[in-house]
């Protein structure tokens, strides 16, 4: 009787463990990211864009999609791309190539604040794999408000932006 109970306990533990593993999903994607904000943005807007990016990290309080790693790129160089007369994507792609960026390295160009926020996510490839997802417009305040019904939708769009640029980088 005790042996049957022990076998049943082990079987339940194994079944419960695999159910928990199945719910946990795949491991987060490792990605090197450099956020470069429009230099005309105030400190609060810059911090908001950084907070949204960090909310996508797997270690964050609300979970996330990515294991964010430093890109080893100078943000000031890429900030210039947000105000350059040259196309921002072309500017960032050129700088990625000049810096020898490879693999899943992504630059997120951040613009605007409040309801006028935008991201353009650029990978190391020659052209975007999904231009519609690699440029998003959103309400930065709603993205950071844990009570906002648009928060999850905005985080998902931001994750799609990063994922699209990751695919461009050859994930």
C-alpha cells in the first residue's frame, strides 16, 4: 500500500512538473539592444522609453519576452539618427555596419512622448523583414500605466518591433 502511494505521488509530481514546464513556455530570446532616444526629448520621456524597453525583459516584475543584453554601442551616435536629414533606418544601419555589429543586435530609435511616442527597431540585416511591425506608434503613458487596458497591447507591439528587428538580424 505504501509503495502504491509513493508511486502515485511520484507520478503526480512528474505530471505537475511537466504541466508547469509547459506553462512556462520557451526561454526568453537573448538580444543585444541599444535604445537611442531623440536628443530633444526631456529626461522623463527618455526614462519612459527605457522603462518600456526594460518591461520587455524576462526578469521584470511583469515577465517579458527577452533576455536583454548590452549592445556595446554608443547611444549618442545613434541618437543623431533620430534627427538626421538622412533616413533614420539608413543612418542606423550604416552605424551598425561601421561598428561591426552582428548577430541579434538591435537599435531602437525612440521618438516622442505621451500619445505621440514612436519606436523604429533596426537590426543588422540589409532591410527590414517586417516593416509594419518594426515601426510602431503608441501612447507612452498608457504603456507604463499598470492599470491601463492598453498596456499589454503596447508591450506586445514593442516586443513585435524588437522581434522583427531580431529577425532582420538573422535570428
